């Protein structure tokens, strides 16, 4: 398993983060990994401007994972909402998927949540992403039974079929 080199991202990282996220979720290159959404959504997943807005929100941050060459090869978005931490955009470069980087980022997110007094981590996952839902379940996350509509926002992607999210959660107090 890689040695963790996880730290908060800054505005200076926005372009590299955007390239990473789009490479893992959209386009033909994303199909090298198992987290692709290329068959579900067209368009880009995010851009540097959107990432800067996310990082600028109060109680929000993006943790980045850098390799031995200083290249950003993983990230995760975190936003504290009351006593829960929302986790989103967990991303690993397609060629590094299934090598432990995602697990390290997930563990760092859980440490981040506990350090901020959060009782749980919550997330939304596209309902048809069964392999991803299974991965989160193996890491202690459970479907809450709640669903949310997929955003009708072209900046988030252009759905190729009807999509919605399921809400998953992991308690940190057990």
C-alpha cells in the first residue's frame, strides 16, 4: 500500500485537481479505472473554478493525495454540515485505482470528521453504481433509504439515462 501523503488542497491545486477528477470520472481515459461514469454521463465532472468555490465554502476542504513526485493522484471533498461530514468526489487516478489510495483518502476523511466532532459521514452515490456502493459498504457505509434527485446542472454532467442518488452513511460513534 502506498505511503500516505495527504494534505489540504489550495487554490494553486485547482487545475491539477480538475484534470484528475475529470480523468477519473469522464471520457475514454476514465474507463482504465473502475470508477468511471463515462457510460452514464457526458460532459466534464468539474472545473478549477467550481473546485475553488468548493474549497472557499465555510467548513469545507479538499484533501489531496500526492505521489512521490509531488503529482496529485487522489482527492476527496469534505464539508461539515452540523454534526455530520459530507464526503464527495473521492477520486483516484484511473491507473492507480485498486492500489489502496482510495482507502487512505477514506481513512483520512474519517480522521478529519472525528477531529471536527462529527458523529457520522454521509455521502450520495449514483444509484446504478453498484460496484461503488459495494465498495463503500465494505468500508462500513450503509444506505439510509433516502434518495436525492440527480442535479439538472450541465456543469455537473449530462445524464445519458435517468439517474438519482442514494444517501449512504457511516456512524463514527460506534
